[in-house]
């Protein structure tokens, strides 16, 4: 969930990305997606003998930036990646895929009603914060991720929500691989009318690539969040931008997408890299 709340990443010395058309927010209630998404220092303050001046009012707190450290799917950062993927899908209007990231029954409504609940938004953005430490209880593991959601309503006027998303995964013998993955088990985002939401200038862009293996990739770049959402062979994945001396590089620990200008390379863990070129 700018990334934003949601939002969040240091750019490299050079972050040129392929020229592409601006992306517009999907307004469709898409509940028939054909694929599920790929499972997503504080130093001590020194005492100062000098009397401190009267402090200025503190600005509204924004969530801490999500760590760029490597993570596994069952780590706290893996849980935060699920939240990042969830809100990227919401922004793209892929409500069916987003719904699949909830634990069964945890969304509190059927799939169709979940998709319809986003019809009132003209655009929807989110900033994601740093996840909490993992907590355990009764064969389950839990992580809480702070989120800020904001944008504009179709009826006019901005909206601003702040709260947290809780994720759960099973940690007992006999649990299935699906049960051991992080899923959203709850959300307590509430309106914050007293806060001014961030400006909603849309800096996103989209580019299409054809790879030498014949597979096409749709890449939706979001420089404000420092991430790209890739759609490849029916699969959706969100990659975070990495620091590079030249060119751009995105990764989620399992998939890497990097290059410069019109030429990029797609590489999945354990597989050889595939060269891709932009389609004009």
C-alpha cells in the first residue's frame, strides 16, 4: 500500500525504464481472473545538555519502509509481500485474485460482494509499512502490517484510510502447503478524515515485452512505490526495485526482471535468464 503506506523504496543512481504509455486505473469489477498471484536503524538518542527548543507539532506518522532484506515466504517480510501484492491487485482492478489472498471466510463476504465493494472508488492506492515480528498461538503464526489506503471516490472527494492488515499461516504437522502460506485474516483500516491524503498524481506506466521463449510479459511500473507488477503466462507477481549503478532491476527473491531501455531479462529461480524486448 508514496509506497506509498503502502509508500516506499530508495531508487538507484540511475532508474531509467522503458518508454511506455500511462496506466489508467481499471474500473471493472473483475471477479473472473484466470490465475492466482505468485505467493508476494534507529540509533540511541544522545542526551543533550543544551535545553531543547519547543518542538514543532509532529507531522502525521507514516509507516516505516518495508525492509529490502532477502526474505523467505514464511518470514515476516514474506507476509508483507503478500500485502503488497494484494493492494497492487486492488489498484489494477483484479479483485478476484486479491480475494484469493484472504483466508477462507475471513473477508466476511462472498467473492462477488468483495469485488462490488470497490465500485465506489475512482482510484485506489496504498502504502505498506514494515511488518511486525511473527507471533505464535495455537498452531498458527501471525504478522501485522501497517497500511494506508487513499485515493478518490467516484462520487467526488478523496478518501483516506489507515490501520493494519493481519496475516496468518498454519504451523502444525499435517498442514497443507497452501495452509502454510500467509493469507490475510483481518483488516482494521478506518477513515482518517483529519489527515490530508497524499497527492494522487498517477506516475505509473505500462510496457509490453516479447521474450525469446515466445512468452509475452506485461510490466506495470510504479516509480512511487519502487515496484513493478508483471503479468506473465497468466501469472501475476510484484517485484521490488533494487539499487543499481546503471539500468533497473526488480526482484522478489524468486523472480528477477532487469535491464536498460527497451531490453530486459526475465529470470526465475533455478531457470536460465530469458531476454525480452519491448513491443512498440
